[in-house]
C-alpha cells in the first residue's frame, strides 16, 4: 500500500514520551464533557449555535468581518486559494510551506494553480526575496495572485514570523495587486509567544485561519476568516468539497 497509513506494529515498544507532533494531544475529561453537552444543529444550513458562536468569536479575534468552520486546516488553505485564484494563477509561498509539502498537491490538482517556492532559512522568506520573485504582468507568465505565509513556520522548526516582516510583505503585495493569505494553523502559539494579539498579527492579511487540532486536543476543525464576500464564496467551495457538517 502506498497511501494508506500502516497499522501500528503490535511488537513495537510502548511510547513513553511522544514528541511526534502537537496533533498527538487528546481531549481532557472536561473537554469531552463540554462536547457532550454542546448545543448542536445542522451546520450546513447555519443552524448549529455552537459553530455559529465559534465563528463569530474567531472573526472578532482576528478582526475580520466573517468566518466559516472547516473540518480541517488543509481545507481552509485549499478553499481560500480556490476563491482567491483562477486556473493558471501563481501562488508564492516558502518552499517548506504546508500548501506545498503537506497537502498532496491539492492546489494544483483541484485549482490548477502554480505554487512558486521561495527560499529562506527556518521556513521563512524575506520581504526582499518576495519582492525579487515578482514579475511584470505579461501574457508570457502566469498571473501572480496570492502570497501565503505560515504562522508559525512548522517545517521550519515552529519559527515565528516577525510582525515587521509580515507588514512589509503585505505592503509589497498590495503595491503589486496580490492577495495575502495566512496559514495560521499555529497562529495562537505565535501570539502567545510574541505577546502580539491575533488581530494585530493578521492585520492586512485578506484571509487567515486557526486550527483546533494543534495542541488543543480537538479531534478536527479550523475556522477560516476574511471579508463577508470572501467567506460567502468559500461556502460554495466548502459544499463542493463535502465540508458541510450535520
């Protein structure tokens, strides 16, 4: 089997300390009780009060107009680029970014997008590297539509993008007509470590999201935020990809 996860070897020694990933966390008893008591409904038609309250809170947390719940962070990234881009468009991201290294080529397979890999140490590219990768609008090259950063840079060792670098990348992107997208799977880790609020950290970024399965013990889920018009368009792709939940 090439793609199916292999079964756990029953002869393997027991794991005493698991440092594989922050996704190894499991719900506490209090979390399980809260999940059991949560008021639920049909999320697909906007009738789940718990999900609605969660999305409103995340949108406010990041200073965005609206937000939508997704089953996974990968779906947050994929639906965002599907809304921001058209087939043949170019996305710029660090060479180790999740959208390149961990999403199975979804952006190319589903959207027909080209992702240009920007180099830099510790999972980050500099504003100058981004600037140098830009090219004039011409019929000979794909339209450069989106620049994406990952906060924190997971494969880069969990490094935190500096606010000044993020702000400069936003300024360059806006100058050249690009949309800005932040893969915020571990955004809250960065805000706790830096003391910078999620609202300030994502200021200027057209879309951003946070993940609940990273160090929080949650089994699934993320929330993608942006303008109301953007989130409205994301809902169409969420339905197409089977992301709506009962």
